[in-house]
């Protein structure tokens, strides 16, 4: 009789412990699965954002190409003139005098001119750099 009572109590206890362990393992599995689903969703969203960003860059580049017209070519020609005249002996003095004169202009003027040239040529490179790393780079 005592053996029967011990077996009954032990059987119920062991059954309850086994049931608890199974429920705990199942819950841990569900938590791990939800964690993996969250990571997968995060990576999918990250990939989607990168894909959209590349699309925006493409749109930006196409708009820039379509709107550039003759402006970029004119700026390139103007920037090339001093370089070319530096190699022509009879224009070297005038080229140097021009640069000396530019060195005496106010800082705000030089900064404005430099900003215009950077906006024409450098902004697209800066945008690409920002999109890759999240922060602009000076180099």
C-alpha cells in the first residue's frame, strides 16, 4: 500500500516536472524563433532601405545629367584656362598676376566661388559618401 502511494505521488510529480520542462523548452524555442524572425525582419528592412537609397541616387544622377546642359562644360573650360595658360610662356605672368589678384579678394567671395564649383562637381560624390557611411567624409 505504501509503495502504491509513493508510486502514485512520484508518478504525478515526475509527470508534472516533465510537463514543466517540456513547456519551458517549447517556450524557449518560441522565443528563439521570434528573435530570429525579428532579426530577419530587421535585415529585410535594412536591405529595402539600401535598395531605395540606390534608387534615389540613380534618380538624382539622371536628373543631374538631364539638367546639366552646358553649365558643367562651361565651368570645366573656365577652370582649365589658368592651367593651360600656365604652360604658355607669354601668358604665365598674366596667369600669376590673376592668381595674386584672386588671393587678395575677401574670404567670403572665395568661399562663395568655391561652393558654386563644389555644388557643380562635388555634391554628387558627397551624397554617395553620405549614403555609404551615414556621415560625410572630407576625403
